[in-house]
C-alpha cells in the first residue's frame, strides 16, 4: 500500500523557510574557510540542477499549463530566479502593479503601469486623494511598495520610477470656445 502523501506547505510556511534560508546563507557566506566554500558551491550546484529540472518541466508544458505554473507565486519566483519565466518582464510587472492597485486605492491614491523605457519600469502614481500624507502613508511609501513588487517579479528591470504627475486639465467654459469677441 502506498505511503500517504507528504503534507504541502502553505505560502506563509514557504516564506518562513525562505527567510530562514537567507539567514543561513548569509551566516555561511560570512564564515571563512574551505568548508564554507564547499557548502556554498553545493547550494549553487543544487540550485542550478533544480533550475534545469524546472526548465524541462516547462519544455513539456503546453501554453495553458505554463501560464498556470507562472501564475503560482512560488513557481513564478523560481522561474524568474532561473531566468526561464515564459512571460516578458513588462507583462509580469504590469500584473504586479494591478495586484497593488486596490490597496493603493484604499489609501486614496491610484497606480497605473506606464511601460518600460530601456530597462526602467515606469508607473503613474496619484497619492493622497486630497488628504495629504495623513491618509495612511505618503507617496514615497506607495512608490517603495510598487518598486519592490515590480522588481520582485521582474528583476531584469534596473529600476522602477514614477512618471511626473501631470496636472489636471484646466476647465475651459464652452462659451469661451464658441463666443468670438469683437476685433
């Protein structure tokens, strides 16, 4: 009789393990000596082999399955890490901005993906909703959150910068357009 399947990790458990892994690798890298170099090389080789295995899974996946794999948060990050994500960075970045949009709107602002210039992502930000920085955070908090979210899914980009905000168009009464003054 087959053994019961191993319990799956919930996303918070995965995040906790990744944070712990970062701590361990930082500690390991700061320790001198040949054992440290061997351990670091072992982690790098294991990561490379797992990346190759993941690439082969994608090779066997049809378009719909590849898309579903890429949409999974953990798998998407692994696909980015191994530079095999099937979507271009601009599309991943635009999706990250759209996921943030409801939270930014809750704070009285808005954010919109504006595209890529070279290797720099551009966003349009409207912050504050007329209430200044007293509405749960200022514009720099939103800018930082957007930058972090975009670069997490599209590290190929070198930066994420807000476009200069354009002032609202001035109101021009219709009568001034249709009324011709005497010359």
